[in-house]
C-alpha cells in the first residue's frame, strides 16, 4: 500500500491596489498521507518573532509561582500512596506531581527545573531526558494501579501563546481510559493501513522520507526526524520512534535520543526568533498495538511579544486545518544542519 503525498496548487488572482496590473499568488493545499486531513501553505502568512524585551519580566524568580522552590513542596498536590508512596516523582531537576486541573483522569505535571525561566536553548538533552523519564515512570505506576488508563501522551505548552498558564517550564502527562480525538484518528488510520499492508504506516513513512530526502532531517538512535508533509502548525517537526509502540517500550537510550532531537529543534526555533511552542508525544494503547509507533509532533507558536496576535484562527480551531507560511521542504533544509 503506497504512501500518497497528494497536493493541489490553486492560483489566486486579483488586481493591484492601483488597478494597473493583475497579481497572481499561489495557494498550496496538502493532504496528510495518514489521516487525509488537509493544510494550506499560503503566501503572505507571517508568524511573529521574538522581541527580547517582552521576556524581561519572566527572567527573574516569581515569589508567587507555585513551581518555584520552596513553594512547589508547599502548594502542589501529591500522588496517591497507592500509585507512588513518595508523593512526587523526582529525577534530576524534574519533579512530577498530579495536575490540580484534571485534563485527564490521571493528569500530571512534570516541572523541568527549579529555575523559573528557561530560554529554548536552555532545554538541554539532560533536562528533557530526565523529564521524559519521570513521565514514563509515572505512566508505568498509574497503569499498574489502573489498567483501564491505557491511553497516554506527553505534552508541552511553553509560554502564553502556546496556551500555557504558567511561564515556569513544565510538561503535562495525559492518562485516560479514552484516546483524544487526534490519537483516535491516528489509531484508526494506522489500523486500516496495517490491515491493507501488514506493515506499520510510520515504519514505511520513515523509509519513504529518508529515500526522498525532501523532508527528512536526521536520525538519532531509533528516532527518525522529519518535517510534516501537511503541517498542523508553523515550523512543524515530527519524529517516529522505530519499533516502539508505547511509552512503556522506551529504553533509556530511546529517551535520550528523543531528548537530544527535541533540544536540537528547540535550539533552531530559538535561532529563528521563536520562544513559544507546543509538543506532543503520542503513545499507542499501553496494552500494545502492532500497527502503531510512538510519534512526536512539535510546532512554534506566535512569539511572546506585547499585544501578540494568536496564530490560531477560524481555520485551525473550527475547520481543523492549518495555514502556514513556509513549505516543509524549506524548513527541513534549514534544520538538517542541526542533526548533521
């Protein structure tokens, strides 16, 4: 079952403001090879980049921040003793505890560091690896406690434009008896691909993208890094973890490979002028699913600037269709050197 990279070019024409000539611009509509969802690459779309002075208020410790020491130990909740007797999971600088706002049945927060502020370059592979490891440990403990909580994901909102409510850097872990809409779509499409081909879509995609070299960025261990053919958002980068179906399948080496890749992408985001991003690592059901592979998606959001404009409009929120400013191939070309 061949993977299809389908696109449609649509010309848009209008008269110049002075009426002296016809102007032609091109819209490109692309269709995701797994889900069939579409996205748009539109000439003239721009994403705001950073203004350093806007970040000054966040660079100093905040006495009211619940994630800064010593308040974290005083105001954040503790895990149920039946899940973990230590109350909070700590690995390196990461501290993990339940989320006061239960976005899922077993929602957790994993604070990266006691430091109140991290630039994107400060998200080192070690910090990210420890945070991911804490998330995996938590997932394993919850699944032992409640085998119905088999759908999970690792998520990051960084800074206010991403939807984050606190600037202190942290990840969020989702654990539920039900998949989110996107995970449900992925699972259904992956099962369909498996039933027709007997292979995993993501394994085939990794081979196809490496051979084409249009969007392939690099490989670290079992992780294959690429840009998305039909992006969900600006500057989208994706990764596939070969031969790994769930978070619980990840080895320490896999976690380090993921962390190193994320750190490299974030360093590029920073160099390109962005400071806010979203990230999700999708896991298959914890009982296992042969058709599924762990896959990661990360995008930049409008940089935090005074009176910033949200990059999510009617297309993204209501049509479920992204409009971005650059082709994935251009993005891959720039990002490739970070993985050399």
